[in-house]
C-alpha cells in the first residue's frame, strides 16, 4: 500500500486531510531527490565535502547539508500548504509570503541532513521534521510564535532515514508507521505498520568520549550498563553511529537508549530541541518509548528560541526511566 493510500485510509481528521497530505507529499518528493543525490554522491561533482562555511550553530556545513536544505525548502514552498519553515541550516525562519502561502495552515521545522559528518564515509544519515498548525492569523505572514510551539502540539512528526534502504517513519498521533522507498517506482510503500519500541534491550548509545565531562549520574548509569550487577547480569552492547536518526531508528526497532547529555562544550546538550529532540520524542512516545532531558519530558518544554538545544535521553521506556533514576 502506498503512503498516499494508507494516509487516506487512516488519517482521521477529514477537515485537514487534503492540506496536510500536500505537506507530506512535499516531504516524499524532496526525500526522493536527496536519496538519489546521496546514492550518487561520490560520482557527482560539487556534492561531497565541506561547503567551506559554518551554519548558525557554528558547525561546518557540508555541501549536502545545503543541497538537502534547498530541496526541502523548494518542495515546501511549492506545495501550497506551508506558510513558512524553520531549518537547522538557516539563522531565521523563512516566511514564504505568496498569496497562497499566506493562507496556508502549516509550518514545518526540520533538520535537512542529520549526521552530516557521516556523509563522506557512506554511513546512514537522515532528515528529521515536525509539522505544526500555525497560530498566526491566516492571510498574514507567519511569525516566530508559529515555530516556538511546545512539542506536544506537533501535527505530524517524522524522519527519513537514508540507509541501506530509504525509509520514511512518521506519526500523526495515532501510532508510528514506516514506509520503504521502492527505487523502481519512487513510491514510499507501507512496510512497518504500528511500530512499537521494545520496553528495554541490552543496547546503549552515547558518545563515550564525553563520559568524564558529563554530570556524575550519566557516568554512573553507563557504569551500570557495563556491570555484572544490572538487569541482564552482564554488560550491555554499546552502539553509536553518530547519526542521531540512525541510532534512534535502531532503538525503535530493537530497543535501546540514546543519551546526549550536557557537556562543557555543549552546556545545554548538543541536539536541537525543535529539529531533532521534539520530532523524535513524539515518535518515541507514540511507539511506547520515552524522551526526556534526564529530568523533564521533552514534549513539555516551552521553546524560547529557534535553535535552542536540549539534553536528550530517548528510547525504550524502562531504560530511560532507569537512566533518570541516576540523575539527581
Ligand atoms: P547534524 O549533523 O544535524 O549537525 O547532527 C549531528 C548530531 C547527531 O546526529 C549525532 O548523534 C550527534 O550530533 C553527534 O555528535 P558527536 O559527534 O558529538 O557525538
Ligand atoms: Mn542533526
Ligand atoms: Mn543537520
């Protein structure tokens, strides 16, 4: 069953169905184009490597960060249902400001390419997105308030994983569903219906290079995972891809916990609340998992700035609860 047919059959809000489908359709089109670029990246000129600049976060921008950003912006602009976007790669939100888009109902926040340090080494990367209903008045330009909504208000959250296959995983608040791109037809086909995250597993995921710099509770939890005196009576396996979206996808299917805590180099964590933490938190909860800062539910944070960061403890419910029990 194609994503279109599944959405038409299962999405229950009939008033908004057509408009929000236009947004999803834009995502599938841009995802196909980015997926193609990634597959051929090493064979194309001007696709691999650094762009030579930094984004607003002070991080090196890869050429593919920019290519993916432009592909998604263009798709959202032309779909007619999006009034503006916020992207990890752009300092300010973009208001599309055409007559049609001023009347459009939705804004999208996205990380065009997550895990971009992995592009040049042929390792999985992804696009993460959040769709919200605008709060500003229809007919006027979108404003910052449309983008700074609490994560629990997401209409749809999802990600595209460009892995050994390209997959779109999403939730509109009624479970989590996964679609695999059929490269022969360029259609996303339902392959994972009603995904559920195992309540626990023997897998943990963290950049352990930071372990000595984290607050003591994080190191104590990791020591628990590595000890003989844990719920499995022996060490867990460590798995860290370095692309959050890929590490999260593994947790969704096999169970596990991913932790990116505060560190001195990133005092509020490294990951961005609006482009990374919120969409994945929404999916985690819809799949029976959990997402917190170590102290507080991610989806209840009132955002104050577009590029705000948050510490992230995300994955299997029992594991996140256990990790939090070590944090004072
Ligand atoms: P992005 O490529 O969008 O900047 O995100 C990178 C993120 C995330 O994907 C990953 O888990 C984390 O940064 C890796 O950070 P470290 O290299 O500090 O482990
Ligand atoms: Mn990212
Ligand atoms: Mn990114």
